[in-house]
């Protein structure tokens, strides 16, 4: 780690390589042309998965080099965050998850990626290190724009913390054109019900702009409402309004907005079904 940090500090043209599942395609297409690649795979101590109670609220901790497939197969993650397992299973194909890492997925910050969306929805954070020391970055500050994070060029992401969901209501819904493709849009929801009404909820959307978003207006509007189709439709429309939906080669803005409305409503219904057993 010390060598990697020193190289990154000394060389402006260096990039770190983790699972290579995003960086190597960029190199192949000559979209990235770093002068130096620093392979993190030889760095020890970055592949642990554990549960920590810090500060008081339980979190799952992942070393940056934990492979997506290892997180997906972890009994601890299955037990403590089935939401994360559901999201992980929708990342690319198994071969990609065998090499791709938790840290790489978050540092790459694709706007349609599953893990940034879960980090944003659940209020997670990452720990980054440079020669100058360490700092924590919360999800809202981490994702700055399309493929752009708050990490400085001399910093390495060393750990990600995902809060353990408090209630039984959760859902992760996405649509992609083919199995294994990046999602056109995705919705992530956690909610708690008291006597059939929503007492707490978090609604996140990916694919609706350059970064994953928390639909806070939709969340606030839903709290206190009776869980059901009418309330979910209103929240889904508000969530779509919070997005900066754009057209690209995969979908028109109109289609993508419609998809977000459908996915948020579907996720709210699925989370409610789980919460009510
Ligand atoms: C066909 C295909 C389909 C895919 N589908 C999906 C999908 O549906 N959903 C999804 O989320 N992803 C998808 N991916 C991407 C995959 O999940 C990548 O593994 C992930 O985005 C990057 O992780 P990595 O470890 O491979 O990082 P790398 O490719 O090694 O690195 C990616 C970027 O992050 C930086 N980086 C990596 N690790 C660190 C670190 N610890 N600190 C600082 N910077 C770091 C690198 O410098 C680079 O800029 C797909 C990839 C392919 C090829």
C-alpha cells in the first residue's frame, strides 16, 4: 500500500487497476491512456468482509479489493443485507463479478451501476487513503458526476461501509436490455411500516442522471401515507421528477422517465410485500 500510494503521489499520469472490468475496456478503446498502471491486486489487507458497529449503527465493511462474487457468496452479507445481495446479482455477468471489486465499482461511478445506488440509498460511505492520511466520504459527496468521484488523483479507496438495513422492507429493481447489461434504470428502496402506514423510507434511483440520486421529496411525501398503489404512484412520479433524465443511444428521455416511474412503484410494492411477510 505504501508503494502504491507513493507512486500515485509522484506520478500525475498513473491509474490504479483493481478488477480491470471497467479500466481494461477503457484501455482497449484508448479512452484511457495512463502512463503508469498501479496494480492493487498485490496489496494485502483489502479483501476482508466484516460487520462493524460504528458509531452505534451496524454497518457491513468491505475492503476495496473484495470481489463482487465473494460479497455475493458471503453468508454474513446474505444474513445482514439481502438488499446488497439482490443488487450484486444484477451486476454484469458472473465472470465480471469474479474479477470486479467493490472498490472499483464505487470508484468507477457509472451512473447506472448497482453498488453506487445502494450506497447512496442506504447512506453508506467510503474510506480513502493518500500519503497525507485518510478521510471518510459519504455517498452524496462521493458521486460528483458521470464517472467522476470526489477522490483526488493521489487517493486510493480502501474500504466501503454499507449500513445494515434496519427493517424487513427492501427491494432492488432494474431493467436492462439484455441480461448482464448495465441497467437502463434502477430503483432501490428500503421502508418500514407501522400499522400499514409508511413510517420510514429511502428511495434511490440510478440511470436518471449523471449520479445516483435520493428522491428525498418523494420519501417525505410517502411517510405517514397508507402503503398502497395510490401513494406509490405519486411517490414514483415525484422520484422521476427529481431526476435529470437524458436521452442516449440506449433509450429516449421519455422512455427512461417512464421506466423510472414503473421501477420505483414496483420497488415500493415489493418492499411492502417483504415488510408484511
Ligand atoms: C460487459 C460488462 C458488463 C458490466 N455490467 C455492469 C453492471 O451491470 N453493473 C455494474 O455496476 N458494473 C458493470 N460492469 C463493470 C464492473 O462491475 C466493474 O468491475 C466495475 O465497474 C469496476 O470494478 P473493477 O474492480 O473491475 O475496477 P477497474 O476496472 O480495475 O477500475 C475501474 C476504475 O476505478 C479505479 N479504481 C479501481 N479500484 C480503485 C480503488 N480501490 N481506489 C481508487 N480507484 C480505484 C480505476 O483506476 C479505474 O479508474 C460491467 C463490465 C463489463 C465488462
